[in-house]
C-alpha cells in the first residue's frame, strides 16, 4: 500500500497541469546568445526551459544556419525540424554586429545580462571587439562561455568542428559499431546535445560561485574533450592498461549478459543482468538454473571474459529466439532481470507511459499553432521546466526586446532598420512565419 501511495504522490507532485502555476528556477537570469547550429544554441535552450530569459541574436535576413537543417528537406510550417527544439522559449532578435551601432546594441544588452553564450571559431568574438575581455569591462559580473570543438588554444584551435567531427576526434565513433566493420557515429547529434547539457552545467556552477563571491568568470568548453569525459572506462583503459578499445556491437564488455537479441516475433530485445543475483534470476527464467553455478558464469568477472561471454551470449541468443517479446517482458517482470524492446520513434510517440508523464508535450503556439515536442527533463517539484512557445522567425521580437530592455523608441528602431543594423527575416524557407500566420499573433509588442 505504501508503494502505491508513493506512486500517487509522485504523479500528483509532478502533474503537468500544475506546471504553469509554479515558479521558474532561473526566471531572474538573462542570457545573450550569439550562436549558430547546435552546440551553442542548445546550451541556453536547456536553461530557457527553466525560466532563463534568452535573447537569441542572429544576423538579419537568414539568421542561424540551423534554420536550414532538416531531415530529407522536410519543413513543418516552414520551420526546420532540428531547429525548433533549440529555439523554444527564446526571444529572437536580429542585430548585425559587424556594424559599430550593432556592436553597441549588443553591448548594451550584455551590460544588463548575466551570461553570454557563443560558439564561433576561437578568437572570432575577440576580433569583433565582443570577446570576454571586452564585455567584462562593461559587466564585471558577467559569465561568458565559449563553446568550441577543440577549445580556445592548442594545435587544433582553428579547426572547424561539427558533431560528426567531435565523434571522430573523441574516439566515440571508433568504439561504435560491429567488429570488422567501419566505425559508426551515433544516430543523433550526440556531441552537440550532450555537450550543450554539460556547458549548461558549467554555467549553473559559475552562477552559484557568483552568488557566493559576486564574481563572474570565463568558461572555456571543448566539445571533443567533453564527450571523451563521457566515454566510461575507455580513456582509463588506454592510460593505465596501455590497450585501446575496439568495436563490440551492442554487447557491453563490462557487463555480461548485456546485449540485443531478436525475439521469436521479430522484435529486437535488449536483455541485461548486471548483478549476480539478477543473473541467477535470468537463468531460472530460461529454465537453465545450472548456468548460475557454472564456474565460467558464476560472477560477472568470469562472465565478461571473452570466451565465456561468447558462449553465454550464444545461449542467450538461442533462448530469446524461442520467445515473443511479450513473453520475455513477462519473465523479466516475474524473475527480476532487465529486458526492453528496442523502441523506434513511433513506439515513443504512442507510448502511454510518456503521455501520462507529460513528456509528450502538446503546445498551443500563437504563431505555429498546435504542435508536439518532447518534454523537459529533469522534472523539478517546485520549479518545473516548461515549454512556453516554439521557435520564432528571425528578428521576430526586435520591438519587444529593444523597447523593453534597451529603452529604444519606435523611431529609433526604424532608423536602425533602415541602416541595416537590425532587421528581420528574409523571404526564405526556415526564416519566415508559416503561411497561415495572421501577422499579429505571438507579438508581444503591439
């Protein structure tokens, strides 16, 4: 009974219907973003979900290159699919920072903000007169993060980097895939999104330090180094043992059994038994209890030895092939080992679990209409994250931001626009509002 009470309490505590009634953890934090593509823009996107006010600065006209990147050239309501998740909850302004007047606007915004995020090639912001050493003069409490593929110094400093480059340079691609085949990069922009998440952690740490000391600081972030930090024991194995790690497909060479098998009904099923007790339970479920006492399999250390692992996984492969996925699932629940079907996007989208938990987030966007995005993780009980709106067009919030935060008048805005210092979207897919936009909805400034 206590268990059920806990589940009910947890569901009520994190109920999606209460999210917008609660406070936002970062509502007093203002962030200026001068970024393109993924690693940079995704960093403040995570913080915007928890209430940070993010000013996304783009060049007038075409804006962020990410507005063009979408799978198979498919745009939804003239918006690139990969771009939408990075743009949510942000205010979109367009400033040409190559103009001296544009630089001054940028600096005025920075002067009253807490964080600057950029991911340009190392040294670019300095050449523009907008680097950390320039901006800290006008805002000593500023936290400035430079997201970059290879960092701000070193032999590789001027190399461009993208997710595939970071996966290759870090060695992640080398250890991914199957023996005897080409390395395989992750199917997602893993180095970009995981990198952005860790960059956001760095910003939060710097904000906490500033709360204690009043001091801002410069954060230098290397995309390749970050993903190397995440590669479990790979680096240590090379450094301490002197051996490199190779490709082993879906098999975990530190835990056995842990692999993906095909079931009787053709489903792909991941099965794992991390502890010796779980392995015993798995053996009972397979009708092979004697395997748990076999000297080759009695402990995880023995099971992970190459010859033993190959034998055990062969037995597992044959067993799963005699069961449907539902049968494996039922046995896993009954005996206490881990098993799960390998999900595809359709499975996620229609899974009741994610619907009930609010991770399938339904949005009523004033500009784009009804849409669905993945929700916010992690969930906070008192200051939950939320999605307030999806992405907007280039320069959509110019009037609101420049009048509210910089005190400019409408006439001053018109003059700056005539001079090309500020601007809005080009008539190009990925930059404009949808065709059915009424020209008013979503505007904060009348």
